[in-house]
């Protein structure tokens, strides 16, 4: 993930200073342990300022409105109490080329600041600190004690001290090329590392852009540069400083991330820096959340399914033993009919089968007589018969649970890669479902769900009808029992875990064979049999689809169905 460097931070602050000062703080909301939003209102507009101190995504930018969920964090509660209703009157870097911004709050524009919110955008050392006008720390996002840092502690009640000063040189437009070149070329190391080690305010991305803009390799050593190379690089160096000095930033998207310099070719411009930064880090954060959450859910499902399969195998083994119940009864009958052949101390006896007359060897207990041994066979018969009656419903219950979890697992298989915010929302709904079904614990015990629900995949059939495909069990139930109309057709793979699929038909319209086949192909593609050549798919009217009492999400029964053969490879190749 690309870090917010000094150049990007200044570009964001320039836009905020020009368009959002002064602004009244109306609300404070904390999204998670590393991000808050300040609700700002000017005379002309309202917006949300995102402040994040996550080690990989620390930033300041205008962002999205927070969700309508309860905020239970102490830090945001303290900020609401202290700066709520105050005016944001100024924001300035605390020192030249430092990535620490002082947000100042006063009763009204022009007054002396009553509160200072110091936002330190410094990678893993990022933090947000609120002080009063005398710089006494009132609250802090992350308390830093002497055990965490021997150089600088940050705790409530202390006087705020700025981070230790950087030892590298301060970039300046007044510096001559000769002096600059001597510093950078002093040691014959890579050009990129020499620039980073000698000057403040640079980042690997800025240096890379600067060097590649003149068609050089950042790893090229300084002793291999020609004077023409040095001349071109110094021009870019001064161009960078001029952009910062004149605040003439040009935000754009690159193949790897974003830039505010626009030195590269084939860039996609963005309207402003705040939109650029917010979109980039929102997407990066969503991707990271998606990846972690999908892995968590996938591992949990694998563990649960593994245990359930072991339980099912045990029950099946017991049922297999129970199938021998009638055999033990026959053994008892056989022995009772041939008691005259039993002799004292026998450990086994060979008797002829009633029907086949083939020899049958019976194991006997030498301490019991013939009748007692026959009774043992009858008791074993009754025991196995009772076991069968007890195990069959347990096996059915386990197999139903396995079928349900395989349906959930299939939803995860479909959500292999993150593409947009809907993917993350769909994954979150799967997690909520597993929490509701008691497969996962809810550490936060959220009382409300997200504002918006995820949306199904929507395709268009050859005749122009919409085909809706559920992406998780919540969507499957909604499609089948809330959205499906009287004229629609409901599709699902036959006895195979997969998505519920609706062919949406308007009154008076009839689906062609090509529409039915297309929908069947989709149902096959979004199932556990995606890799098969042909998959049996049933379709029926939604009114013939039922949810049994107590059934888990996505689990249904149906009747009056018609079977088609879906071909998932056709969808995969389109």
C-alpha cells in the first residue's frame, strides 16, 4: 500500500485550507480503532474529514459519511466532548518538512485557539493527539508509555512535544546544483537511496517518479551518471520543489497507485487530491478487509466442515454395524434351534443356516450355557436396533448441517477476489449469517447491520430478460421469498449446493428455450459443480419453493420442477 508522503499531505492540506476553513465541528464518529471522521459545516457546504492513524494507511482527507452504527469508542467520545461545536480555524505543519499537522479549534474565526489536534502521519508511529491551548495532552488515540518507546512518550497529562527532529538536509530552491550534486554523489550507492538518505520530505514513490521521469533506473548507482543525467535530474528536483512552493499539484491515477505530480505518461487525472486519497485508501482498506475476512471465514468453515464430516463418518460406521442387527437375531434363533448340539465349555459352534444350509460359525462365551449365549445374541440385536433408531436422525441432522455449510462455502468460492465494495458487503453479510447461526462469535455484538444491503449479480438473457443470481444465503432467501414474482422462474442445481437464480419475466411474456438454457448455465456456474461438463439444474415457479420450519438460510425444498442440463463452461468462456 502506498503511504501518504509529505508532498501528498501538503496537497491535501492546501485544498482543505482553501475550501474548508473556517468550518464548524458538528459531529465526531470513530469507525474502528484507527479511524475517525469529523463532521464539518461551512457557510456553503457540509462534509466529513477522515483522520486515520493506521500504520499502513495513515492519512487526512475528505471522506465518506460514516455508517449509522453506534460509536462505542472512548477516544471519539472525548473528542466530541472537547471540540464539538468549535470552529476549525487553522491547519499548519508544525515545522518545515514535517508530516505533523496542527488542527486549531477556537470559539469563532479570529479567536485564539482553545484546542489543538496534532495529527502525526508517520507510518507505524502515526498518532492523533488533542491538547488544550497550553499544549497539555487531554486525550490521545494511542498512549505511548516508556515500555513502548524510550525516546518519546505520549500520555494524557503530559506536555505535548513534537517528534524528534529529522537529521537529513532540508530541500531548498536556493540550493545550487553543485552543492546538491556533491551531496547526492558523495557515496557511490543507488541514486534512489542517496536521495532518500540525504534530504527530508522525500518518499520512495516521489524519488521513483523523479528518476523515471528522466528515463533512468532508480537502482542505478550515482557513479554511473553522466553530467547530462545530473542536469536533467536537478531540473526535476527543482520542479518538485516548485510544485510544493506554488501549490500547483496535479492528482492522477497510476498503474501502481496515485500521484500528485503527474510526471508519468498515460495517467488518469482525478478532479482533486482529497477524492484521490479517499478513493485509494478506501479501496486498499476494503481489499485488505476482504482478504482477511474471507480467509477467516474460509478457515472457520473448513474446520467446522471437517469436524462435521468426522461426526457423519462415525454415524455412518455405526449404522453399518446396525445393519448386522438382524444377523444377530438369526444367530440367536439358530442357536436356540440347535441347543442339543451345545456342549459345556464351547467357545464356538458350527451350525447349518436355516435357508442355505451353509455352515455358520458362532462365537460363544464358554462361561454361559446355550440359552444364555442365545440371549446374548438377542441382546446384541436389540442394542444395534436401538442404535440405528438413535443414529439415523443424528446423521440426518449432521448431513443437513453439512449441506448448509457447503452452501455458505460455495458463496465464498464465488467471492474469490475483491472487485468493488459490494464484494466486501456480501462477505460481511455471510459473516453476520454465521454469527446468527452461532458458528461465529460476535465480539462487538453490533445491534444494527450496515446501512445498505449487498446486491445480487444481474445478467441479461438472450431475449433480454434479467437473470438475478444470489451471492450469499441472505440474498438467496431474498430472491426466492421477497423478490420473486408470480411470473418469474426459479432455478437451482439439483441436490448440489449453489446460488438461487431468478429468471425475471414480465406479465404475458414467455421464456424461450435459449433463455431457460442460459439461466440453467448460470445456475450451474454458480454452484459447487462449476468444473463439471454438465450439471443437473431444476426450475419451477417460485410459489412451489418452500422453506421448511427451522431451516437455515438458503435451505429450501421444491416441487413440480423441470430438469435441464446446465453447462457452466459456457458461462466461464463468455
